[in-house]
C-alpha cells in the first residue's frame, strides 16, 4: 500500500469523523445551524446609513424599524471612524431599549 493511498484513506476517515471544515475560524459555535459570530451590526430591527460628502465629511443615522420614533436624526462627522463609533454607540443604546421593551 503506497503512502499517498494510506494518507488519502486516513484523511477521508478523519473527515467523516470530524465533519466538514467550517468557513469561520475562532469563536465557532457548534450548537447552531449558522456558526457565524453575532456582532453589533446583526442586531435585529436596527439599520444604519452612512455616506460621505466630496469635502470628506460623513453623514450618519440609525433607523429603528419597529419603532421609528426612536430613530436618530442624520448627523455630520469629520471622518468615517468617528461616524462609525457614534453609530455603534447608538446601536448599543437602542438595542438595550428594544430588549427592555419586549413583552415578558
């Protein structure tokens, strides 16, 4: 039996025992169908909009889909990192408000 044939056989046995390699590395969750990590950008019911002007300023807003009265007004920022930091802060605040207002 050649080494390559033995190597192929062992690889196929291990692949069957372990399963298919997942597309994501660290932080895999083997208990869910979708093992991708949940980040602040995946909060349900929230969307953000960011756009740039030719002069280098950025405009950003956050929309609350189920409760539009909680949506933010569009704000102006000097650069994209500042706008994204503001958006993330708003997402965190609004996500907590939405979680606290859910029926128990």
